[in-house]
C-alpha cells in the first residue's frame, strides 16, 4: 500500500511537469531513455553516419553503465535517480522530442500522453527471451489491480516495437498486448557489431592487451542471470576448485556476475591464475568475442552469442524454483541451444567430451536473428524516417 502511494505521487508530479512542458514546441530531437544502452549507442552511431541534423539526448537510468559519447548537440541527464534537476530536464526533453527510444519498462509512460507527432519506440534490451515478462510475468499475480492497469497503460504507449525475429514478434504481441502493426522488423541494432569483422578484431586485440592472462588460453565465460535475493545471500553455484583442478593448465574462467555481487566477494583471490572477475566490466559483448565457451542459465545472452556459433552450456541449478517464480515461454530443455547441466561435474564432462550440437546452435541463431543481418541500425532509422 505504501509503495503504491509513493508511485502514485511520483507519477502525478511527473504528469504535471510533463504537461507543463507540452506547451513548448516539439523539436527535431531524438531522446534515448536507457537502462542498458547498447542498442541506443548503435542507433546513435547510425544517426551520426546519416548526418542527422537534430539534437540527441541520452537519459541514463540507474544501473546503465554505457559511456555516453561527447559531441556537439548531445546532452546527457540522469533519469529517475536522485539527480532531481536532471530528472526535471529529462521530462522537458521527453515532452519536446519527436522520437523517444526506450530499452526497458518505464512506469512514467502510464501517466503521460505524447503529442500526436511523437513516435515512442521500444528498443528492448534483449534479442530474445527465455523467461516470461510483461503481461505473462507470474509475479503479476501478487501485484495490485492498480499496478496491472498501469502496466497496460505503459505498453499501450509504444508506437513501434523493434524485433529481430518472428519469434520475438510473437512474444512481444503477447507480453505487451501489442497489435501486429506495431512490430518493426528491422533487426536488433547492437547485433550490427557481430557482423563488423574489423571492429570485433580490434575489440579482441584490446581485450588481450588489457588481460594478458587470456593469451593462448581457452576462455570460458560464466554469466548467470542475476537473482535479487543474491544481494542478501550469495553463493556461487559453480565449484571453482573442481574446474581449477581439471582445466587450469590451459583455460581461464571469466566470471560475469551482477556488479554488486562482485563488490561483495572477490572470487579470483584463491585462483588468481585461473579466474578473472569481469563483473564490473562495462561491455558484455567484448567478453563474448574473446570467449570460447559460454555457461549461463536464463539470460538473453545466448541469442547474441549464437551469432558467433560458439558452444554454450546451460546450468539452471535452480530450474524448478525459477520456473515457478518467473515462468518460461517454452520448455526449457528443448528450447536452449546447448546441453543442460545441473552440477559442475556435468559441465566438466560436457567440455571434455565436446557434447555440443553445433547444428542446433546454428538453427537457433538463424531463427532468433532472422532480421538482424548487420545493418539493423540503418534499417531502423530509415523505417522511422529520422532525418
């Protein structure tokens, strides 16, 4: 009850300020609202490439670790944080921009109404989805009726929803209760990087310079899904000692956990010649390019990693509990493009015996990156007629 009251007050204030700024004329301006930011940066780069003549504004939510480029006509503000002046200015830009790009769910959308000329584009942070979200999120069962109404209002604000495949188009239609004419089949902008060989090679070279320990070693990336309860009680469900005993001669393990977890516990102290804690490393794609194996569970990382056609192992050690709490769009074991393991011993066996179905990875890649073919950012800008 108290939480709903705070949300209601915040949204009422947001609406009042937004409506005030609606008296200002619209400008030729693109505003990005970012929780993640990868897609936004690629759209930005394409705008610069196409000599976009308007202003560009980045609104960074708490948690976004993307470095914003510095340039003429570019503004940056911290949004929905304790930077009150920045939030105030953010609302001004939202009320006066012709194009709004978002990469997540934002509650403020339930309280406002854009001018008719404005286009609000959902540039979702994941190219695919294993776990359910939106209307189908199981946690909605414990939410108030008022919260559910608010969710529907947010989803109705999206004029376009960008997808990289028909699979994701179907999921968005269900998760956001979206009409099919809202789906924009241009591909996911950040996947453009995976088709740029020169750029990816430079990234790999820079990674090897930054982490000399990676040279001439097999690199295994462990990137599990973040679970909120881990901030109070965290346990790494991977047996580092067993992996070290088996693979340390020729392998390096990269740990990619939530950055707050990395602050709580340093995992490389006892395995300094085997483990590199990359939890604070800002760009996950850099880690994907240098990795030879990916170990994950319910993350959306495999949808991009499949573009590299590298082996993946799925380690859902809490499968039944997570399924009950979050829900899946499809049967987990049938869906994921790699073997499923429930112990470190099984992971070791899969790696040692190379129990990978590479054809399944390729089919997964083609199916979920149907429209992402290296020029998604360009297709998106042209489809929206941003000039």
